C-alpha cells in the first residue's frame, strides 16, 4: 500500500505545482486600465509601458477617444519627471482634473436698498447657435428641400391643368 501512495502523492504534488497561477496584468494593461478608470493616467509606470499600452489599445478606443493622446502626454510628462496632465476629455467633476473649479458670479444681482434691480440680461430660451457645428440645422439642405417641393408642386399642377383642359374640350368634328 505504501508503494501505491508514493506515486499518488507525487502526482498530487505535481498537479499543485503546475496549477495555473493568476498572471499579473501586463504593464500596458495597467496603463490602459488606469486610463479607463477616469480618462487620464494618474500613476507612473516604466517608460516602455506607455508605448506598449498605445500598441495594445483596441482599434475603437484608439480611433474614437483621446486615449492615445492622453497616454502620450502622460509618457512625455513622465520623461520630464512631472505629474501626469489631465485628459483632454476629462470626465471627472470639475472637468480640469485639478479639483478646483471656477464659478461665475451670478448675472442678476439685487440691490441692497430694497428696490428690485432691473433684469438687464434676461435668460435665453436656448443657448447660442453655432451654424458651423455638426449639430446645427443644415440651412442649405432645408433650402434645397423646399425648392424640390416647389418643383414637384409645379409639375403636378401642370399635369392636372392639362388633364382638366383636355376633359373640357369637345371632341373634334368629323
């Protein structure tokens, strides 16, 4: 029985030694995860990790976000020995990453003598409209659509007028 236990114990020891170890994430993955956390690279990493992270970025993240630029800026700051700069599209509250926000004084202030101050800047129903932005109303397209509708209406009117005039004419005499 002792001879049967020795190979079994050896087999168990080999299985335990060969058990899959949980691999630590690569440093490139750590940089990407740091960027995913809040849109900027907060910690410092070895220099090669930043380049590896840029190469390991998924194509959609590389193309449609500022991840590549943010990681490159963090690499440049690391090379200069500075703290990582905030992301260009910083999603954190405050927006600048520094934690300090600037607040504007209120537009409408009342006077202290008890009289109501006139509202010189009434609130607008909507903000300013930038006609050059992608979210603005396409004025040339609306004009072309209106012209197309006018042409269709004119052609339809001509068709119906000809049909009406043809119905009212007496048949030719033979």
